C-alpha cells in the first residue's frame, strides 16, 4: 500500500508540474518566465515517464550474480524508460540553454524582456 501511494504521488507531482509549465508558457509575458515554464513542463514529463516505467518489486536492470539469467524478464525493470528520460534531460538542457541565449540576445537588442514589445512578425 505504501509503494502504491508513492507511485501515485510521483505521478500526480509530474502532472502538476506539467500543468504549471503549460500555464507559465501560455500566460506569462516575461521571456524568462516563459523559459522557466518550459523547463517545468519538461521536468514534469520526465517525472511522468519515470513513474509510468517503474514496476514494483523488481530490481535494477543490471545483470550480475544476484539476478537469475533465466528469469530476467520477470525480475528486472525495463531500462528503456530510464534511458529515454536520461536522453530527454540532456536534450531539454540544450534546448533551455538555447532559449536562454535567444532571450539574452533579444534583451541586448531591445532592452526588454516583455514579449509584447516584440512585434516584428505580427501582421
């Protein structure tokens, strides 16, 4: 029962972070706050992926003496969700760094972080 509660808490935490991130992306006018919203959204997705990939009462995906080779399918957690999340974290970090670089260049050009001050591409 305790593990089930932790799984649900982890999943709910991820969903809350995703919702806060979407809210930040859609409602904020400050470019830094928009980047923070994207980062929260990205982190929430990672937490959801890890919580869905978790399987109760299984060991880490490391094959050694403690794991029976013939029973690997029933005793070891699938490593694919963990590998995907690690890759997504690195990609998210790169995208966040690129967005912050764009925000810095935009601020240097216009001296403003408010998105409403950038209307070059409006029709």
